[in-house]
């Protein structure tokens, strides 16, 4: 019984403790809730206060912006008003000027009409006067002129004729003497070399043993050189010398440079030959440009395009009737300047015109047309003076219109007529070889054509991918037949068609 009572007491204690704990927890939770609501209300109050402050600040800023906008609008309105006033003033002024102009125009028109009326009156009076004179003289105007002319001709014909003959004789004699003096003085003051060019170039070798190395096994080295350069190597019994034969100075120069490099290097084989020939062509291009710069510097000609300088340098390796063109052009430039000084013409312009008169010959072998037309086109392209262009294009005309062109024509004739300066046979020889090469190269599939041995042999290199062995045989016969039909020559011409295949691959 006592145990039950103690258990009941424990249960009642537990129940009482639980109730007290629940009450305490409830009171604690209520206190926490009250504190959170208070904080929230406080934050809400603070937010509303800040909101009011921000609204007030925004209103103040908006008022300021509106006031500034109104001020700017008022300023712009005032500016527009002032501009409108100025425009109105200018419009009024223009209207006034226009009215004045119209008044002046009307006044001038009236004056023109008055002058026209006066002219008509004068013309009527002149006609009336002429009619009266014709009535008095009983002759028309034309009849009176005819009578007067006949009378003057009858009375003065003999005197006029004798006077005319005397004037013509005196003037022609005076002009001939003056012309001779100018030309003689110009020739005496201009001293230049006028030796003719040849068709062969000599290359010195250190020993005769080098000749065998240049020929190579079965002649492969010399064949490669002749194929790549288009020149013929003449290796004879002359000690220490190899001759390069060819009508083209450029080809001979390339061959000479390549041979000198090969001799210096000592390793003479087809691969090295091709390498040195390519280097010689690059070196020749630089030499051509340098030659152009030197001759222009010598003649004090400046402001020339670099491309035109290179074209000028090509004249170093161009001949006409055996005469070197760059030397001939230099001589013509100097003579033109001297003649121009005697005649009171601009010597600087004459010097330039004289130098560039044969510029077309630098590319006439690769371009259709005569060198005067080609030269005029080149100079026009590079923007040189019109007088220089006309001198290049018309220095072979019978009667040139411009005085500069006439001076250049005279200087050209003086330079070309020097004793030993030119040879017709050389020009005919070069022309014949060029015609042979053109005839052979007119067929399809041809890569290169060279006329060698003074035109006794034509070497034709074909493209192996286009011409096979059988086609090469037929091509040789076709070229030979065409040469027989189109050319006249002594003896016979050998047509040598060469076909070579090369395959290159690299191991990497």
C-alpha cells in the first residue's frame, strides 16, 4: 500500500512538474514572440522614416532638374530667336542685293539693245557709203580690188621677186652657217667612246686542265651550261681562255658570271652549274639596277621611279647596229643639252629627252611594236614630262613638231653617224638569229629556243610532259621545213630538239 502511495505521489509530481514546465515554456515563448514583434515594428518604423526621407530627396532633385531644364529651354529659345533674327536680316539683305542685281541686269540689257541699234545704224551707213562709191566709180568692190591688185602686181612684181630671192638667199645662208656652228661646237664639246659591241666574251681560266672539267664526262657539263644560258662555249687551243659566243649580251653576261663562279668554286657538275646560273641571274638583276642608277647620277637626272631605273639599266645589255644603247643614250643626252644651250632652249629638259629617247629598246624584244611607240608608252606610264614623251615617240619622224624633239633627232643622228659607231652587218646578223628563234618557238610544247653557232644550229628544248619521243622527231622535221620556207640562208641549219625528263622527290 505504501508502494502504491509512493508511486501515485511520484506520478502526481511528474504531472505537476510537466504542467509547471509547460507554463514556463509558454511564458518564455510568449516573451520571445513579443520581443520579435517589437523589433519588426521598430524596423518598419525606421523603413517608413527612410522612405519619407528618400521621397523628399527625390522631390528636391526633381525640382532642381526641372528648374535646370527650364533654364536650358529658355536659353535655347533665346538662341533660336537670335538665329532667326539673323536669318531674317540676311534674307532681307539678299532680297535687297537681288533687287539691285535685277536693276543692273535690266540697265545692261537696255545698254546692249542701244549698242545693237547703233551697230545696225553704222552697218547701214557703211552699206550706203559703199553703194554710193560704187555708183560714183561705176565699179563694184571686188572689181575695184582686182584693178588695184593688178596695178600693184604690174608695177612691183619684178622688185618684189628680186627682193624675195635676196631675203631667202641671205636667210638660208645665215641659218646654214649658224646650224653648222652649233653642231660642230656640240660635237667638239662632247667626247665619248663609240666602239662597237662584239658577239663573244672571253673568260680567263687558271689552267688548261680546267677546260676538261668544264666540258665534263661525255660533255655533260658544257651541254648543261649551253642549255641553261643559250650561249655557245668555244673551247679551242687558245691557252688560258674560253670564249662565250652569243648574240644576246644578257645571255653572255649570265654565262660569264656563272663560269667565273664555277671556276672559283672548283666543283663543276650539272647541279652546281644550275645553282650558279640562277645566282648569276640574280646578280645580273642587281647589276642592271646599279647601271641605271650610275648613269642617271652621271647625268644629274633625279626623281625617277625605281622601276624605271631598272628599265634604264637594261640598256647596258642592249645594242643597236653594234652600238651600246646606254652609251649612245648618254651621248645623245649630252649633245642635246649642248645644242639646247646654243638655241636658248631648256638644257635640262633636252638632256632628259635625249637620254630617254631610246628607252623603248630595253623591252622591244619582248613587246610588240616599234621602240618609239613603246618608249612613249613607258614614259607616259611613269609620268614624265610631255616633251620627253614626244621626243621618245617622234624622234624618227621626218618633221617633228616640237623643238626638243628636233634637237634630240639631230643629236641621235650625230651619235649614230660617228665613224665606227655602228655596223649594219651586226644588226642584220642579230635580226636573223632572232627571227630563227621566233620561227622555232611558234610551235606548241616548246620551252626554250636558242640559235647558236652563228645561226647554223637551232637548239629546241621541249616540255617532256607535252612532247613524247615520237612527237619530238616530228617536231624537228616541222621546224626544219618552216625554216626552209620562211628564211634565206647559206648552207644548212641543224635543228636539234632536246627532250629531258626530271623527277624529284624528298626523303623526310
